[in-house]
C-alpha cells in the first residue's frame, strides 16, 4: 500500500497518529474526541478516515473509549507520508 491509496483525510489522520506515536510512544492510543481538530479534519471526515484506515488494517480501533492506534503497517506508511510532509 502507498499514500496514493489513501484519501486526504486518511493521510492527515495517519500523520497525526504518527505525531502521537513519536511523542508518547508505541502505546499511544488517542481518543477520538478532539482528534479531528488535531488532524485538521471536520468531524465527518474523521469518521470516514477512521473507517477507511481501519478497513485497510492501518489502525486499531477501540469502541469503548473510543480510541485508535497505529498498526505496524500503519506506522510504516505514516513514516513514509510524514517524511514527505516535513
């Protein structure tokens, strides 16, 4: 998978989660509340991005919190995208 397979909201969310990963570490599981603002997305875009990244196996999702975390594949792709955005 490459960054061309992602929508713009998915790409933004993936890079945002990479920042959490870098700041907090591999256990970073940010809650969805406020994540739309962190990623620069509208709420409906965040919902679509979460669904898309989850379906692609790039993030894990916890409904009880709700929160998300990068998978190994998601981290690899986020690092490639993050390098391009820096």
